[in-house]
C-alpha cells in the first residue's frame, strides 16, 4: 500500500479546457497553457530555478508538442496523481484517477482501464506533451532535471500531488532536485504499461526506439488473468487484439463474480426455504434461471434448455411453486440480472473461442518465423568439400 494521496483543493488546481490554448510569454520559455489571468500570473511567478538543470540551452531543442491531441475528461477524483510518461522522443504529463491505484489487488485489473482509448479517457487526462531531440539529457544524475521539463512538471503539480515515474532513478532525481514526492512500484508499472498503449495510439510508432532495457514488460495483471483462464501467453505474443478480447472476457468474469456474491445469500436461501431446493454447487447461470422461473414464469428462457439444466423434480417444483413467490421480494431487478448474466455467458463463450484463434495465429506465425530463420541459417553455412563436389556433380548431370 502506497502513501496516502491528498487531492489538491479546487482553488489550487489549474482548470484548462481540453489541452488549453497555448501562448508564448517570452522567447526563451516554452509555450504556456492559457488559463484564467490569476492562474497565468501564478505560473509566471512559479518558474524559478529550484531543482532545474542549468544546461537549458537551445541545443536540446525541447519544445511543446503543439499537435498533441486532447485526451480524457477532467474528473473530480482524478487530480491526486500526476503521471510522467516517457516515449522515445517525448515526455507527457497525465492526470490519473488515484482511487484505482490503491484499491485492493489493483495490480490485477489496472490493465483493463487501458484496453482501448474510450475506456482510458474515463480515468486519464492529458495535460501537456514536450518533445526532446536529445531526451537522454532530460533527467539524469549529472545534470538533474532539464529546466523546461521541470517547469512543465511544476505547472501542473499542486500541493499534495504525487508524481508517478517509470524508473527508480527518476524518483530519486526529481525528489532530490525538485522536492516533489514520487512513486515507483509494481502498481505504477502497470499504469505505465497502460499509458504506453495510449501514447502509441495517439502518436503511432516513433522514428526512434527505446533501448532494450527501457522497454516496459507486459502487464502482470494481464498475464495473471490469461493464465487463470487457461491461456499461457508469452509477453512477445501479446497483441492489441488479445488485450481487447481479454478485457471483454475480464468484464464477463467480473459480472459473474459480482452476481454470485449477491445471489448466494438471500435469494438462494429463499429457494431453499420456500421450495426446499438446495442450490449448493449450482453455477450462476443455473441459479439466475431458477430465479427467473419463479419470478417471471410468463417470460421465455432465452439461454439454455431448462430440461437439461435442472432435474425433472427440480423443474417441476420451480414451476408449481412460482405463485408462492408473489409476495416474496427476491430481487427488485431480478429480470435485469438474468438478462445481463445471459449476455455475459454468451460473450464469454465468444471471447474464449476468439482468444484461442488469436493465440494459435500468433503461435503459427512464430513457428513460421523460427523455421524461416533456421532455413536461412542453414543456407548461409559453408558446405564441406564433399558436399560441394556432390552438388557440382548433381548440377552437371550424369557422366556419359
């Protein structure tokens, strides 16, 4: 569990619309984000030299990305965390919903919030993006934090905010040079993995590549979930299609878990008390179908065959006892739960089938690449003299 997050007050938090309108205050500083006059005055007065690198010459050619697309919506609960995201040529600042980071078992489902942009917009908001020609000089132990990058961080950092960083050395440097509390742990790396997906979708492939040691590993939560569902997938096999399909499957499993928790208490005990039916060992679909029969006997069963799902005695009792539940409030939204569970079961079947297809496709592609590599290696190997003589005789044909 990380340190407690204290969200900044409304008076302390800048209030831009989307990414804001950019203006230049002077020739030396990068463009500012225009806000209210009071906020602009505060930003101008806060651009001191504390914690900034002295090497802020024009040689680093750092500049704000004027083409940065707006991303996300400002939410009341997303002002407690700043995220410093790194790509091969850019640093970006996002606000992130801090409640998600400190939930129990957060590492297992943080990845689901970044499966596609429409979902990520609900938990993340892009503040500012800065392009660096020589990004290696932006943060290092020798020079500290580049002055322009430091000013960008201070523009959006408010008292009580925690800055999430992807490297432990970034944490040490920024805390020492700028006095800003940073966080780097297992949960943060899950968040960084998600933000890398966002940046790739916004900007595509950068012309430069991160060093091999700087590449983020695949989400640990995603790997754990796929393993529990019976899919052993190596990190290099993960594709965007697999991520999105796994996320839908995760949603279906979550619906099943939540409804199981709700229905195993009072509704299941009512079936036992009123009709003498013991639901222990039933799966969720069988339980909600039984509740549908006694609560809405006139409605059709839309998934599964009740004669295969229940024994002859169980089905007869459920149908005959339906009138006994007229004055028993099992669940006010029982019909909605039934329909939602059926849809989740149908989607889960489709997702499992699709995941198998995607995994097999990746395996075939990998096997083909491995075979082609072996063939190329065999072709490039020098052949022995006897083999060359045999090849020569074969090419000349039989002697007469």
